[in-house]
């Protein structure tokens, strides 16, 4: 993954099947700094049954960030029409990585 500036190496996890996207982080250990879960295709997420907040980053079909939701609390829903993929990160990671609308990210 990268933006227009140098970004630290990230451990990228993929959720690209219906089941994997449905379970999302509920089926995984808590994300650590430097880890990201990529849900593809995906334009909305929920944090039902989660015990901690996460950062949510939506990207379009060109892998450009179109929306960043910092620290989405448990039991919330977020959506972004036009998003092709959604990245879930530990709360605070989007800011640490300087992810903002217009940043380019390789989600492969």
C-alpha cells in the first residue's frame, strides 16, 4: 500500500468473499498498528458486536481515498456511495499514515 508519500510497510489482510466480508474483524484478532483489513467489494461497514473503535477508509475503483472515518465506535454503521473497497485499521492509524481524500492506495 502507498500514498503519494512514503508509507511504512503494512500487513494487508484481505476479505474478498461474502463470508469473509460479513465476518470482517469479528473473525480476526484485534488489528495492530501497521495492519489493515481490505474488504472488496465494499461500500459500507458496521461495528456491531465489536468492543473497540476502528478507522475506516473508503477507496474508489482507482484506489483513491474518498472518505476517512476516524475511530468509528462499536455499534455504528458507516457507508460511502461510490466506494469500491473499504479498509479497516486500528483507531488512529489513518491519521498516523496521513490517509485523506485524494491519497492513492494500492489495495492489491
